[in-house]
C-alpha cells in the first residue's frame, strides 16, 4: 500500500492515516508532524521552519523534500506508506517521482479528500490534539470534559496554526499551491476522490472501497 493523501488542511487526512496505519501496519509519513517534532526539539530544521509554519505558509520545498527523502529510505517503509501533507507543490511531486524511482517503489495512487470550506474552518477551529497519545479530536464531537483526551485522559491542546487568521491563510495557500496537484495526478489517472465530509468511520469505509 503506497498512497498519497491529498486534501486541504482539516479534511481528515491525519485521522484516516492513523486508522489505515492501525489496520494495515504501513508507515504514516506526515510532514507536518515531522516538522512539529523538530520545532518542539528546537533542531536546526525546526528553527528554519518555524516562521513559515506559524504564518501558515509552506516551508521551502528543498527542506521538506530532503526530509521526505530520508524518511522514505527507512526500514518500516518497505511494508508500504501513506504520505500525509506531502507533496504540497508540483515541484515536490516531481521530486517525489525521483525519490521513488531511486528506491524502486511506485505509487498505488492518490486519495483526494473532498469537503467544503466552511466545514473545514469549523473542523480546524475545533480541532484538538492529545499531548500524551497524539490522537486528534474535534470538540464538536467529544463528550465533556473537553480538556481531557477521551482515549487516555491526556491534556488536549490546540495547534498554534489552528487559529482563524492562520487557518484562512493555510486554505489560501492550499488553493494556490497545492490544488494544482489534483489535475496533475488526474492526468496520470491515479486520483481517487473521497467524500471527506462524513464521520471518520464512514470516510474510512469509503477509503477501503477505493483501495480495493
Ligand atoms: P500540516 O500538519 O500538514 O497541516 O502541516 C503544518 C504546516 O507544516 C504547514 O502549514 C506548513 O507550514 C508545513 N508543511 C507541512 N508539510 C509541508 C510540505 N509538504 N511542504 C511545505 N510545508 C509543509
């Protein structure tokens, strides 16, 4: 299983990647998660990326391509991978083709997560992550108390780039720089559209049908 999960921020790529990883044991490669980890650990890469991430802008292609190139050469990737949040530009997609030919792998396809913009903003502004187990939750769908993770009781926090003004910028960046990838992969005949407006469980069923 070697798929790209493509879609706007908040369309549910991370949630579905977690479910797919759990079921199929493939590597979940989220460039956003790798960058946030670097930011937290104050690495050189994290410090370079911080300014872009806080504004909701894209981190330069060169940095993310290097990061993904290293990650795709790790052992666990042999069982398959899900790329979540990469590629985000045509240049990154071209670089990915080169990396995949170097490691003698090919893509099975691209899942496009489709959902309207108002729903995205609602989801993103209510999104919380558990500081302990890393699970992603939505305040609109979990029971109270809302400050605790329903899975492990850990403390929930809001991502710094999930505030309204940064969200709007991230969506603008998605339309301008990432959406051109839809036509790019459509032309290659490997794009599968997923209705991402439903519940995680329903979306997962649709994805499984698309993978089959
Ligand atoms: P995400 O968690 O995928 O929404 O990513 C959070 C932030 O990390 C984005 O708003 C970008 O600043 C940065 N980022 C993640 N993936 C990429 C990428 N493929 N190219 C450039 N920047 C990225």
